């Protein structure tokens, strides 16, 4: 074998050996509305970090609480997740404090039963919305945020799909979903009698971060470095616009009445002062992130 070829093969072998595996979770949703964007941004961040990583999906389906526990316990089944931050989650895991969704996860529209598409038409206050019962999953931070904000959460489910079924049969009145998720979820459940409310936009400040285990600080630093580089060169913004740039128009956000809720679980270290990190829907530009 020629010496130059041997050297090349050796270099390739060494590069592969240095490439760390990063496992991301397999979620319950058949088509996770956040997956394409989050995975594309994670790939972009890792590429721009200058480090060498390979991405692959976990073998098992997991709910959020299970993923967090697996990462915390360093079982090796999953290494990174993207989820809404809370004080508890930041105590358990290492957050990369750049909101990958630019705060969109806290802008919520309601899925309704198709038999009652105008259910929330006259709602203008939190007190009026509290007359109706929402559905949420038990391990989502949103459940506590809605309740602390004075809203009723009628039922909490252990399964993501169960909430759509409960809405379809009238066990809950509405299902608040982020503007990122609602359109795709409605399409994915076209066989069910569901509709999208056209009147309200519920907002609470939130941040959707990449999280890794505390045993992998180098991975957290690499993701952060890559995201900062992507922000600086415009590739972060370009990716965001490609996926979410038309949301305001598609969901007619400018025409909706905004209800503001507080988020007591939002950590003090959330970078609210970095205004360039946050998105504001048309018509709601003065709202906090």
C-alpha cells in the first residue's frame, strides 16, 4: 500500500476515533413537530463548534421525565434533549442558555373540538378562559404554569396521543399548543374532529434549551460555542426563518387577542436582556420574551 494512502487511512481512523456519539431522544409523537428544526440546529451547532460528533436517535421511545432521568443518571441511552427550562431542570442537568426556539414555545394557541370552533371567541381575560378546562401532560412544565396563572387544567395525561383523544371526545375543552406545534399536530390528527382556535394567543416567557448531563460539560461548551458562531454569522437566523418565518402569517397572530401569564419556574439566569435571542409575533412586539 502506498505510504500516502496509509497515512490518509490512519488520519481517517483517528478522526473517527475522536468523533463522540451524541444520542438524542425518540419521542412519543409519530412526527415530532420540533424534531426537524431542533435536530438541524443541533447539527449546525456541532459542526460550527469545531469538535467531532456523530448524532443518532435513541433506541427506545421516552417521555420527557424519563429522558431527563436517563441523562441525569448517565445511563448512556441518551445524551442531549431540547425542552423548556425550569429551575429544577437546570439543577439536574447542564443547560445551554441560548433559546433555540427564540421563545416560541411560550406562545400558545388552542386546539379545540371541531364541534365547538368558536368556543373561545369572546374570551378576553384569564378569568374568562378559566371557565374552560385545558389538557396537558403530567411532566410538562406548562401544566404548573397554566395552573399558577389561574387557568384550569382538567386532566393531565401520561401519553401525548391521549390528549388529542380526550379533546376529540370532549373530556377537555381545549389543548394549548405552541405556535411551533399546533399546525403540524392538527394535520397529523386530521382523522379526529379537531379545530384550531382563531381568537387567542396565550403567552408566558419561556426558553427552550439544549440540555446535557453534568458529566459532559465539554459537550455543553461545544454546543454553546457552535450556537454563538451560528448567531454571529447569520446561519442560526436563516435556519429559524426557513422553519418558522411564516408562522405569523399562517396562524394570523396579529389578529389574536394576547393573554399574558407569568412563569414562576423561569430561572433568573435566563438571558432575557439579549433581545436578539427572542422572537415577538406580529402585533405583540412589546411583550416580554
